């Protein structure tokens, strides 16, 4: 009997604490907190997407630079071969 009486007092105190917090407006903070959390998630997600896109674009730029250097070296080799075959002996 003592244990059930004690448990009912704990439940009553818990309910009273929740109701007191409701009266103070703590529950009204639930929506703004969820809203800010959602905005933060979206901002972090867009930041990671932007960094991912910038990494992809930087790799595309570096491959273009590599292709340009390859074409330039091929052209200079072609010029050297031409001059060595047809240039003055």
C-alpha cells in the first residue's frame, strides 16, 4: 500500500510540474525551437551541397587545365619533330 501511495504522489507531482511549465509558457517555445532546428538543418544541408558542387567544379577546372597543358605539350613536341625533320642540318 505504501509503494502505490508513493507512486501516485510521484505521478501527481510530475503532472503538477508539467502543468506549471505549461502555465509559464514553456510549451509555447516548442514551435520556435523546432523551426530554428529545421532552418539550421536546411542551412547545413545547402552548405554541404555547395561545397560538393564547388569540389566538382574545381575538379572540372583542373581537368580542363590538364587538358590544355597536354595539348600544349603535344603541340610543342609536334613542332620539335617538324623542325628536327625539316629544319637546317
